[in-house]
C-alpha cells in the first residue's frame, strides 16, 4: 500500500529521475563532431582520433565485444568499421544485415564499450578482400568499367549505399550514435583521376542520409588525383609521417592532420615470408603523431581471419593467405602481442587532458589442442559432379552465376597426332586430364597457358579442372573473372584449329547444398585425385585452436559447417585458426577439399599457430617463374639517369619512346649501401597513362631477399607501396648492378615510368644511378 506521507517524495524522485534521464538522452543527441581549422572538435573541444582498424567480417560475432575491449585497452578511442559490399549484397538486390553481417549491432557494441566509429562503406574497399569488396556479379557485364561513371556500376553503387544509409545513418553522432565520419570510396588516386566520379560517390553517401563529415584518403603521391574540396582529405602511410603530412598540406592548407591508414605490419601472400612489421619504426612514427597532436588509424590494430572464400589477391597475381594476422598489435586470435603492450605503454604517456587511464586487457581463455585423427571418408570431385551446362563456347564462372570455387570444362577431342591446347588465360590454376589421367597444370602466376596433348588413336575425353583463388582486390585488375578466359583452342602442328565436340561445364561452388549431397567412400590409394575428405574429432571442452594442415596439399577447410578459408602447403601459414564458438563438446565434423592430395590424411589441433614456414619445394609447378637466360649485353639502354635522394614518387619521360615485351630496370648504385630496393614501378603508354599490370610477370631478377623479409621482385609491380623489392642481403649481399626484368605479356610502347622508392626517412636501398632497357630478346626461356 502506498504511504500517503511519502507519496509526494516518491513522485518527486521519479520526476527528478525522468528529468536526469532525459537530460542524458538530450546531451547524447546534442553531441557534435566538427572539423576545425587545427583540430577535430568533439562537442566543441579538441579531439585527437586514435583509431584502430578492426574488420567485423574477419572476427566471429561472439568475439566482437572481446575485440572491442582489446581496442580500448590498446589505447583506441575510435574503431574503424569497414564494410565489404559483397559481404552484404551477395546476389543483386538481396541484402544481408543480420548475424555475422550485423554492422549496426557492431557499431552499437562499440559505443557501449566507449568507442567512436569511423565508417568506411566503400563501395570499393581493397583490404585484401575478395575483389576489394566489389560484388562478383558486376562482372556478368562483359564490358562493365568498375569504379567509373559507367551507369550500370553507378546505379548498383547508389542502390547499395542507399541500403547502408537505412541501416547506419541512424547511428551517426548527430542522432546520438557513435559514427563520427564517413569515408567516400577508398584510395581512388591509386586507380584513376576523376573528381566527377568522386563527386557522384559523395552525393550517393549524402543522399543515403549521412550528414557527418565526409572524407577521402590516398597515399602522399596520389592526393591530387580525384581531389575535391568538398571532401576532407587524410593521408595513408606506413612510415615517415613528417613528409606525408607535408604532402597533405600541399592540397589542404588547414584542418587537423590525420593518417587514414597507419600500417602496423603487412599482409601475407602464398609463398612469401610472414610479415611481422618493424616494431621500432612503428613506435617511433606513432610517437611523432602523438607528440604533435596528429590523428591516426592503425591498420591493422587487429587483423583477424579472411574466413570462407573472402581472401583476395594482390596484383599482378599473388593470392593472399586466409590468415590476416598482419603483424598487428592484437593477434589473429585476439591475443595481446609485444606490439600491443608497447603501443599501450606509449599511448598511456600521451593521453588527452582529463582522459582516464586505459583499462586492462580482457581475459582470454587458453587455446585447446586435440590429438591426430585420420580422415578416411573421401568424395572424389569427378564422381560428384552436378548437372552440366552444355555449350559450344565455354565462358567464365560469372556467366554461370558462380561466385567462387572450382569449375570443370569437359569436351571430346578427335583422334589424331599431337596438338597444343592454347587458352587465352586461366584464372587461376587448371589441371588438365586426358581420359582421367592428369597430363599437366597451368598456373596463372607463370602465365603458362599452353600444353601439349599427345597423339590419340581414338576419341579422347579432355577435362580441364580450374580452381579459383580470391579475385584481385587492387588496381584495374579487379576486373578479375574466374575460370577459362577465351579463346580455348586445340591447335595442330600447322596452327590449324581442331574441331571438338560440345563442352559440358560443371559448376563446383562448394555450397552447403553441394557439400551435403556428396557421396563418400574409402580412399584406397594416395594418388593425386582432387576431392573432399571427411572425418571427426571429439572434444571434452571447447576453445580456440589451430588446425595443423602441414601434411595436406592445397584446398579449403570446413568445421561444423563453418568455412575456415584456404590452405596451401607452400606456406607461410601451415595452420588455420579455428575459433572456439564454432566448436562443440563431443563430436565435431571436418571436411577438407584437397586438390593435390595429402601426404598423410591426418589432422590435429595445436596450441600455437604456424605463421612463417615456407616450403617452395612443395609448389606443384615447382617454381614461381620459368627458368630463363638473361641477355642484356647487346641491347642499348633507351634511357639512363640518376634519382634524387628522396622517398617521393619520381616521374620520368623518355626522350624517345621504346617498344618491346621485356622492360629491364638496371640499378647501378644506391645512396647508402649495396642493397637496392624499389617500392613500385609503373610504365607509361603512348598517351602517358599507366599500362595495366594485368599481363605482367617477373621475367628475371638477378637478386631478391626471400629469407629475412618479403623482398620478392613481384612487390615492385603489385601496386602496394608499403612493401618492396629488395636485393638479397641476409645470406649474402649481391653486388651491383641489380637487374629487374618485367615481362609485359606482349609488346608495348613505353614512353616513361613512375618510380616509388622504399618508404621512410632513411636513404638505405634507394636507387641512385640506373639504366632502362626495352626489347623482345632481353630474356628467353631455357631449352
């Protein structure tokens, strides 16, 4: 019963609580974020953004809160939320915003953990993600021009961004949410120079309901490309912030200085050493920004894993590993590293006035292990084929509405003498079978798209099994269709094209429906038969573990229906991260697609990952490049010169253009030591525009560092300027001159080049004197 004497007091208290609660809500709604002349202004006060890049799509949803707590403990006050368009619109017009794609829940969770959010919705993102986040189904248009004013592309982008607005515009700071800023596109200066296109993307985001500050990012030497005054500019770099911010000031005279991507490490590609990042340089550059009040976003603060088929590929074609550990402060499994504790200690010394001490890291359960189990059930791919599509003209996967996986092309070749199978291109690996016997393999890395077919006494069945890795996520090469690229021809010794029967095309997408319908048996021999193995392992408790795949070949793993990603025995990773929430007490089911066949069909769970164990001898085409004879002596240089001692991009125009298939860069000396390095080379065509890297491979290199760091020659042509080609230095130091030959894939007219030195304030390895050669006879294959 209500005490009448106390009723007025209680009613008064209730009214007071309502007023207080309303004022909190009002204060929250009235919060503001602006870009001032010198500082970011949060509620009118200077605010230094300390942002950590964390991709929710690379972290199991049950771990989102733990990873956000790790960001706060690291010293972040903001988290970067990258959206991958293809993660949300997997088929045209059908959007997914729930479960593992619930970005709204992620942003709300970040706010609950005391973190602001910077939203990066794309439509293009890069991030070593399949096709840079662009959806595969755009490639069903043969002539579509991605990241351009192509009306089909623009309409798809606008529709996607409209949906993003419906989900996330209510979570802006202007409406009481955590979103402070929204990025328009991503590093567009790397791709093209069209300010009108950037204006269209800006308007699409604005029309979607975003009214917080909009910004664009680029590396220092591309800030002017696609530049617009109505977009705030930030600069991306991995080192030397002083010079990068100087470049930013050249295009933006006032406003806070911010690094949009401050690289903590780097990503890994198959067959190259794991990247740990250089912790001393990283901390030095971060301290410079902290001291000077500059804002930054650590890319990556926590990398996570590219589960499923989402890992992309670097250009010209270097497929990315599924682990996205990145050498980040927070490891792939969410554990604090040495870099974490040193970053946290550094930031603790530079907290903003009145900012409380950083919270301790959240607890993490120890990893579990399990003993080796044998996988004995086997489903051969060729005995589990779906219904085919019959055609006279085979096409790429996209034409058949297939997003990923493998695709089998089958035809009948008439009897006759030996002939040559010639294919325009294979994306990405193709195994050729004659009447079920493996004849050979084609490898996109080496661009070996021809194979001799022996003489046949009768009609012969020809199978071409193509397996796709992730689509290239960077540069014009994002137009990366999978499967066989026409023409597909059988040619006799007189170069006459032979007539073949119709083609049957089998789409092997490895969907849940396909996996459930497989027919298994016992595999008796250990021959190379592509197929899917199935087995079980039992657990008394659950927790994170690392599957040891070191005895397996190349393929994909599923556990309890969750796809962990790709494995490949060449390394550097030999394990796959298996999150605890995807396991259960008792029996757990594992499926392994292996295209090469395992050494031993066994699997075990380890307590620690194996991230840096290379085995080039296990590469199924034996080497990344064909053996060649280098021949430069009788060819005159078309240009020679001397670079300045600077880490800025240098543009060179040749007095006379040259023509040839092979471009040779000869480094004659460097400024400080015997090591030569190049971050990136671009060649210019007859119109002065960069030549596409689509057909490029490394034809020859005289020296490269592959032991102590990833200094492979492909780094000089991949478009990524934080990594670099380095001449060998760990085992022995090669002497000058150092030669790097690019096979352009066809004869090209070259009128100049753009050279980007290794980033950093140090002169070490910067090329000084050089010569340029161009011709068709610089290299030739060994007999």
